[in-house]
C-alpha cells in the first residue's frame, strides 16, 4: 500500500478538551443563552439553561453515533425542544441564540494537542495530502475554522470537512469520502487517525481507510466505547509523535525530505 494522504480527527486528536476548559465554556454558553432569552421575555434560571444545553448535547451525540447531524439552526431547534413550550422567537432573537449556542469564546477554547502542528508539517513534508474530518459539537464550523487558524493548523490542512456543514456525522462514510474527493485520493491510499472506536475507527474502516486509534486502551474516549470487529484499529498510538512510525508498518511512505523536522515518538 502506497500512502498518499492522512486524514485527522479534531477533538481528542489534534486538540484536547479537559474539563478545566470544557466546564467553564459550558457555563459561559449557558449564561449567554439565558441572557438572549431574557431579552425576548423568556426567564430561565442558569440551572435550567445549563440542563437544557446538556440534554441537547446528549441528543446531538446520539445523532452523531447514527451518522447524522444538524445545521447551526437545527442546533437551536434542538436546544429549544428541551425547554418545551417556549414562544416563537423573532428572527433577530433566533440569530442571537444561534450565536450564543454555536460560537466559543477564545478564552474557553480547547488546548492544542501535543505534537499536532509538528505532525501535520511532517506529513506535508513527505508530500502527502492532509485533511480534517470532524464531528462538530455545539461549536460549529465557522468558529472551528477560526480556531484552526489561531493554532496555526489551517495552513497544514488541504481539506476540512465538518459534520454540521453536511448535516452528516462520522461514522457516516460520506464525511470521509468528501475529504478524499477534495484531496483526489482513493480510500485505499489514505489513513485516518482518531480517538473514538465508533465514530472514528469504525467509520474509517467502513469507508475503506487505514484506521489508527490514538489513546491508551485503559483511557477510553468519552463516546464510542464499544469495540467490535469493525471498530478495531489497524494500529494504536498513544501520541501523535508515534503516528508516522506506526503508518510505516502498514504502508509505503515517501522518503523524508532533507531539512524538514522529524518527530520524536
């Protein structure tokens, strides 16, 4: 197998989202939602707003596991459905609510994963195509694209595919195919690295890619816990620095170009 491209997951792979970041972001989002609805005459306690957001997030994860997603507007509807009986909002109020739900304050953004920029640079230095294939949570593609720019990752990604833009989610093979079509590469000549056994590994294998799971087996990801024959990776790594050595066991990679950095596992 001659490898021509490497595709990456975002959350849990190129970025990490510890509770020290995610919890303040959840509270910030709930406060924004509460304020937006208050301006429309809808009074919610902070606890009610946070609970509705949590329930909507769980419902969104269930959709993802089934290969589906919603637009940014659909995320607003999903949240409102958790409240029940809320009066119809004006277009301006809906737009405000969508911004409150689907954006992310830079202070609360997740952390750049160790070695993320370095591994992307080295993959590019080998002449391989690169792509991001990501399921979006509440934070949708426009904000995530800006985050990739801020972290210096966007310049090293040839294609970015986000679930909210297609209203489909990993493990749906269509997301992987969209990235492959953008790269002009066949699935048989590509690898995908991600952390979730179901969304990432099962999805990538069903789409015909070489599948690499990042993370210790003893530290399973928050979603996609079930591992079956279709969700077993071809290779496991514990850090991005181990990716290229792992790929070389399964695929022919171009020779390293002189003068480019080399990652240390």
